[in-house]
């Protein structure tokens, strides 16, 4: 019979506990150290530039307001860092200027600021006594500013008792009357924009148009403005013949214009 006595198995060869470190391992460790050093230097150098004041400010979209005025509106303090600036807060500061309808401030890379604004469109001069302002879209009362090409706008004369403050909105009733008159003038091409010098709304229920160069007063009365301007259009050949001697044309009579001579 065979002997099934367990026999000792051969042991695997023993290895040294100490691993030998070759050149590839040294190279990898050195490369890692270099990367860490560069990252550390980068984190020290980049914030230093960001904590300085903005390097430059670019302004876009302005036609009436100057770049200097818009930059002043930002309210930047001396040596205020680019990093600490809040773009939303800066945009809201620009919106405090009545001429600014929309504003967007962007913090651009490299510690720069970009400003974009949309200015309001002026509709008419506002005159109350000797005070001259401008009326913009959305009923906004605007402080007077020069325009590079000059303003070609009618004058809107309002009651002296009406309060006009830049940044406030014109009374909704006067605004509605003005829009109705302007819409009728746009529909019925009888008075060219350049020939309209003044819109009198001292009595808002009886708007009066003053034309140039002869200063003829066109009395509209209240409502139905397109029909009344069509009456004026039909009588225009007769009016043009004696325009120098005409003081006013009253359109309130549905039978036809009533002409008053000097």
C-alpha cells in the first residue's frame, strides 16, 4: 500500500522587506513637487492682481450720457478692488439715472469692467414756465441733455401747477392725451414733424398745436383727432394761400375748420 503521510510543501522564496526605489519613482515625485510649487505660486499671484482697482472700464450703448458721467455713477471708491465689486449693485446704481432704461455691468477677465446701457428715447421737450426738461418713453421725465445731432422735437407745454421732477413720471392723463395726439398726427399726414413747434396741453381737454414758421394755432378740442386732422387736410390749400395772415384754425366744428385771421 502507498504511504499517504502528509509531506511538507516547499515554501516560496522569501523577498526583502525593503523595496528598492528606482529612478522612475524619483522622477514622478520630483514632477509632482514642481506642479505643487507652481500651483502655490499661481494662487499667490492671481489674487494679487484681482485685489487691485479695475484696470479699465469700457462703456457701450450711450448716445446722450457721457462715458465720464456713467463711470461716475458707478460710485467706485478709491482703490476699491475689482474682486470686491458687485456687478448687480453697480448696475442698479446706473439705473438711478433717469436717462438709463437698462443697464448691465460685467466683470470681464483681466480685472476689467464692461458697462452696457440702453438710454431712453426722448419724445418731446417739456416746458413749464422757464424750465425746460425732456419727456422720454414710459412717461419718464428726463433732465435736459444735449444731443450730438441736436433735438428735433416738439415742445409740450403743461400747466404751471403741474409738478415736473426728473426721475418722476408724467401724469398718466397728460401722457395719454399726448400719445393720442401724436398717433393721430402719424396717421393723418397733414403736419410734418418738423413743422410742429409746440403742443399746448395747458387745458388737457383742448389740445392746441402750434405750427411753424407762421405760428398758426390749430385747436383740436377733445377727442376724435384723426377726423379733425382730416378736416384740416381738406382745407389746407385754402389755408396755405393766406398762411401769413392766419392766427388760428379751429377744428372743433364738424362742418369744417373755423379760420381766424390776424
